[in-house]
C-alpha cells in the first residue's frame, strides 16, 4: 500500500496535470461518482493528500476523495497512449497533454468540500506527517499523549490516528535513524530520545517524499564514507535488508514480526533493552 510520501507525490502529479488546465473529456466508472456524469464541464482547483488519501477539489464545491488501499493506481500518460491493463478504470480526466486515470480503487467518495472532514478515513486520522504544520513539537506532544505513551512504538507508528502517512517501510527506517527498537514505549524514553524520535519521524518521512521513496541520508553517508557512489541504487538502511550487514556497524540486519507486519532492525545500533 502506498504510504504518505507516495500518496503526496501522486497528489503532486494530479495537481501538475490538471490544475489550471482545460479538461476536454472526463469519465467516471464508480457509483459514488454518478452525479458527476451530469456536469457539462469539470475544473480541478486543488489536489492534495491527507495521510494515505487523495482529495481532488472540483467545481461546484465538490471533492472526490480516494484511498488506493492495496490495488488502486493513478497513471499519467499522453492522451493517445493505448493502455494495456486488466485493471478496472474508475476515473479518467483528459487534457490536451495528459490523461489522468485512476484504476482499480474501490474506496471512492464524492462529497461537498466543506464536509471533507466527515469522511470515514479523514475524520479519524492524526496530523499528516508531511504537512508543514506537523513539526517536531507537534509530533513530540502526540508521543506523550495518554493514548500513545504506553504503547510499543511498532504499533503506534502504524496507527494513523497518531500521525497519518506512516507505513511499514517508514516505521523500520524511522526506528533505525532514531536508534530505537520497536518494543520501546514513549513513556520509557528520556527527553533526548523523545526529541530525536519526533525529529526523525518528520525527517525520514520528508526525505522519502523528496527522494521518491528512498530513505537514505546521503549527506550522512557522504560524511561517513567520503562518497555516495556505492549507495545510489539502495533505497533503505534496514527495511528489506534482512541478513545483510548494517551500513553503520556491520552487524547483521534482522527481520522480526510485530502484529503480523515485518519490521527490520539492527540490534546493535538500535538499543534493544526494554
């Protein structure tokens, strides 16, 4: 499932393709969007992400809210591109230069823009990790709230009501850069650890957004190794690297499971006493 960084990049692509562009044709193939078929024209005024949902605001004070879940996929092609796919088309918005299409998604809602906050997903998520207002201080306050302070970090980080947009690969990478293991609880962390965790939740997520899913900190790697040449093809420090050496200490990265989800870590770099 796409995480916050990937969802934000999809929203960026929708914005670039459709905002202030004349939509010359449109089609909708989802019962929730049937009211839009009666419109003579459609204009897109904004496209943004909240957690793992995309919001497209259109004329008439309406918003299309989609959640890709496991199967949904947005594509961006030239209008004359012949699509070869077994996916089911849900939305098609075509301009002179781009055809923007949503495939296979089932979680699609049409609502008034003023009612976006009532959406079943949006009304229960916490602050978006990539929002400019979600800074280190906001995240730190969330960590010590009664609801989260005594839960292990592996479950808290995936809870969208804590901070929205964090998924499985971000969880492992955030914990690695924070030098903490997944069994730790915020209530057991000292001030320095809390502040560092809050900082890395923001920094790793933002880096993944800017680097198209890569969480590697190339500035730190350059300082450690003198160059980044051997790291350009790598995406993560620990996620998906079970059995391979940790880039920092050389010990073996291991894979464990928490709530049936994979978590990767270095037991040397990430303090393992709880």
